[in-house]
């Protein structure tokens, strides 16, 4: 058990480093099951634990998470819920699994938390469904750039890298993965792969890491094992990433939002197979 | 398009019928995709729309839903979030897809909404993740009865009925199903199957229907295509249902809650296969 691993590290973000714990606990539990023939067998299931976020000592939310990247999750949550304007506004993030809490201290409070948290939307995503504020309206202002192209070889390369990756899913199932890649000619390079019991935790964690690294979304490609519902597309567009790929499917509002923001959306991605649902002009086919 | 179907029906619930709309809109959209060989093909995706719940003119939440059973969803949401004590406290539920809203009128307000909504937990489930109040603490008081047994034949029968059912999933994918059955000797009888883009919407809708029908949980069996995370097990236990079956997997906290409440939990159910994770003594094997 890795229950109480709390280290303090420094994450360099511009001139103002964030003082951050490193309390990762990706725990897989072995349990005994009985199958349909009455046989007792060992199997593995993923952990699920609660993490309560306190922003300047104010309780914001309790997330249910695997716990593999809690500081990144907190960062991404604050980013995507617009509770902090910039990573530079954050002085420290301290995750403590003894109390299942994350204490965030800001340098300056720039956001009216009261006003933002008053509007609540529960979305269709796995996991972290709540979104504050009028995010849907903001979508109207996002238009992703025409420029970036993605080669068919790069798509196949990306899917092969995902397939080959050592994952908690392979051992225990019941988690979603999100990954972010950068383009490297006709190949792609994996930057991060994060798994969580909630797919929204996984995308928020990626979002947090990209925010911290000040990565421009237009250089990136985003992959998820989960469905592209409205909220997932909103998060992708907010990160400014023009390519969203899923192993799974798409909902009507997810597609509508991809159309509005000019986001290239690929679904049912597996092996060499994919289905382009929007903005196919960014995909360069092998034969062309 | 079935966008504006709003009928008024009476749902009989004890002495006090609820005046209820019947605004079901399970919409599947046809869209054109391009596959990896550059071929254009038609395919289907499920709808996803927002539904804002107003409780006595007070805005409570906005859910993202398929829209197949909106009144049941509203009922189940109010039940599971403990915003109403009994269906008899509800005078009317009117869903209007022109304004994407559900207006709920109570006969008497029995609950301190302000106090309940102040504590927010975002859970790992697909869909409706937010839970108000200290539900986890309440779990300690639930202990499901020893009595009910489930025959192996009934499990296989149940899975066959699910497989044979006409579903939106078969046509469009990207939705989760929840179903509730009653035991009928060594067989089972399907009472309701509800699909939604959020699996928590699906379970809440079932919960709403069972609440309205005043069905005792101990006579029922609950099936879901989604994972049994903490929140799903909490909802099952709150309905008093001793059997939770999933096609998918289980998280550690889901299992822990099943142990605490003495709930029989079956995972990886498909065809004749199942894995019992807790309380196997309620399952009667064919050979025994």
C-alpha cells in the first residue's frame, strides 16, 4: 500500500514555480471472485478514492479518483472550471492522502468563486461531470486554426503506441485513459498518458499538465478511450487542440460542438481503422 | 424530429397522482463519416440534450441526457439527491423540450434544499456525477436482507433478455443501459430498460420509476452496462436492491460499499459468464 506517500517537489512554471506534492497512488487491488463454474480465482480491480479540493481553505469539490496524478488533476480541474486564471496565480498544491484532501494556495485571488460555482451543469461524461459557469456560450468564440495536419501514418502510429503502452486497464480494467501527443513529422510522440476511474479526471489531468508546461494546443493531438460527449469536446476545444481521437463513439452534441469550433473529430479508432466525423481536411491520407 | 412532443398524463402514485408530461424523445441522428480508406458512409449517433430541473421555480441542476425518459429521470434525480422525501410530495413534473426544462411543483416542501446542495461530490460515474449531502455516511446504516436468492438459470436468462432487447446502443452506440428485473421462480421478468448518454441518468430514471411504483428493492435485480463505481453501488443500495449485475467491471470503493451493505455484486456478466465479487451465498448454482 502506498497510502501516505507525500513528497514535496518544485514544478517550474515561468517565473513563479508552484510548490507541489507528488502524491501519486495508482493502486490496483487483488480480490477473489467466484466464476460461473463456482471456481475461486484472483483478479484485479482499480482503486477509487475521494479527493476534496480546498482553494485558499475554501472547500470546492470532492472528486472520486484513481489517484495516479492528483496534483495534475487539481490543476486541470481549476483550469477547466475556471477557478484560477493562470498557473502563475497558484503558489502551492499539497495533496495529502491521510486526509484525502488537496490544499491549493493562490498568490492572488483573481476569480469570483462564489459567482462561478453558482451555476451547475451535470454532464454526460464519466466522472467529473460538474461544470461551472457558461462554458457553452464561450464555445461560440473558439475557432481552431486551419493549419495543423495529421498524416494517416501518424494516426496508426499513435494507436499502436496506445496499444503497446503498459496500463492499469490491461491489469484491472474499469479505468479510462487519456493521452496527449505532439506531432513529429509523419509520426507522433507521446507526452502523457493518464488513467482514471473517471474519464473526466483523466482529461483534466492532461489539461493541467499542458497548462503548467504552457503547451500550445495546436501542436497537440488528444486521444481518449471514452466517448466524446459535449463536455469532452468542450475541454478539447478549450485546450485549443484541433485533433480529438476516441476508441469509442460520439454524441450528437459532441459533434455539434466540434463543428462549431472547427475541431477534427475521429471516432472508433482502433488498429488502422478510424472514422472522421468532422473537419476531414486536416487529415492527410496515405494515397493523396 | 420529435422535438416538441409534450403530452400530459396522470401517473397514479398512492392517493396523490402526479401530473406528469410524457416528453420522451429518444433521438438517433444519421451523420456522414469518412473512414480510413476515404470512403463516405452514413452512420448513427445518439442525441444528447440539456435538461434544466426547476424545483418549485428554483433552478437545481442541468443534466445532459438522451431524453428517452425525462420525467423518470427527474423523479430519480430528486429521489437520489434527496431533494424530495416521497413521490407523494410531488404535485407535477412538466418537461418542455422547447425550453429544455423540467418544472417540478411540490405539494409541500419537506427538505432544506439550501443545506443539501451546499455539499458537492463529483463522482466517477458516467453522467450525473454530482451527489449532495453525506450519502456515504448513510451507507453505514444500510444492510440488505439475507433472504433473496438468484438462480444461475435466472442470471443467464436475464443476460439473454438484455442481449435480445432492441436498443439504441445497437443502432448508434455511445449510450449506457440500465435495466431492472423482478424474480419469477427460476426466471426473471424485465420491468424497465432505459438507455442514456450518462449511465447515472439511466440508473436515476430506473430509480424514479421504482419509487413511483412503490416497488420493494428486495424483489428486484439491477443490471447495468456501465462500471460499478462507488456511486452506482450507493444508488443500488439506496433502492434496497440486493443484486447488482454489470457487463463491465468494479472499482475498489464500489466493492467496499457492496461489502458494507451486504450487496451481491456480479461483474463481467456476458452470455453464461459472470464473476461474483461479493455475497455469493445469494447465488444458487445449477449443480447445487
